[in-house]
């Protein structure tokens, strides 16, 4: 089987090739994956204000539960996204209830850590 040149690939084929490459890289670099997870969790902790109330925590937990429930009901993977990213390039948000939204995994990955003002 002859491989197509990059320029001959459809956008979907290019994306799948990129994902396959990322999966291979991730499988060969578990320490890097763990380090990235630790870095993200540290950023999340720093973006979580100490003044959050029990009601705030309840609301945030409800958003995460809703995302999980949608995934179970639809079979489509949903994730909780920070509207204003906690580690954006131009602005950094907080880990608070009104900064959370539920997106499909595909939409969340596409958004990355960007913030688009409406």
C-alpha cells in the first residue's frame, strides 16, 4: 500500500493522521503525559479561589455530573470547559461556576485554550 502525500489527503485524513501520530507519541511517552496532567491540575488549583462557597462547589459539581450524564445518555463524549481558559494566551480565567460550560469533546478540543469574546 502506497502512502499518499500530505497535499493529497483530505482534511479528515490529515486530522486522522495527526491523531494517530499523537496516540503513538503519547503511548511512547507516559511520563510526559503524567507531567502534563500534573501541570494542568496545579494550574486548576491556582485558578480556584479560596472564597468559593459550598453553593459554588455544589454548582460546579452539578456541571461535571451533567456532562457525565449527557455522555452516558447520548454516547457522545461531553466535557466541562472553562469559557475563559485558566491558562489562556491572552487572558486567564478562574475555576468558578459561571466560567464553566459543557461542550462535546470534539468542540472542546477544537476550542483548546482560546477565548473568543462575543
